[in-house]
């Protein structure tokens, strides 16, 4: 037992020599640190059956997103954080962003981390469902962003 511990310690020392961990976190590391684990990838969201929607910045359309389709398009390891797509409404050329909720009835999280992408959210039209009815009213504190669990 003791012999194994000495060998392991020596091997571990060699592996870490000359290896420095940078003090500045990368964008990916920052996203992982601030966002809950269930938002880390499309595959995780699919496995946990997370509810995902898109909302258009221009027309306000709120639509369900199909996680099976997202996995097929982007791969299971892709993240929806800061990802935008074209709106699927006819005659709308706006960009959509993603929202996710852990379970039915829980608050929706806006999956935008970059300040440049979050800036214009207050200028977006009110959210409405695809058939034109207004979306259920959500309180601003319930629309969570990064760092608020």
C-alpha cells in the first residue's frame, strides 16, 4: 500500500511539472461556472427532458424547440447559450434566442450570456405564442440569466 502511494505521488509530480493553470478563465470555463449543469449541452437537456423555447427579437414569437432536432443539427455536445437562429415565422427576418426551464411551471432562463446579446432584450416586443395569443405573463425576476440559480 505504501509503495503504491510513493509511486503515485512521484508520477503525479512529474505530470504536473511545468504545467501552469492560467489565472484567467476561458469563455467555456466561465459559462460552466455561471450556468447550471443542466444547461451545459443539448444532449444533457435532451436526456433530462428540459423544456426549450425560442423567442424572436423582432416579432416576439415564442415557439417550442425540438431537442431531437437540435441534437441532429448541432450534435449532443453543442451549447444553446448565446446561440441565435433565424425566426421561423412567415415574413419575419428576426433572430431568435433560446430559453429553457428545468421543469414545467419553473421559471424560464434566457440562455444569453454575452452582454452584447442581452443588451437589446428590453427593446424586444412582448412575447406571443405562434397562433397570436399573448404568452403567459412572466415576472422579470423569473426570467433568470447566468449566476442566478
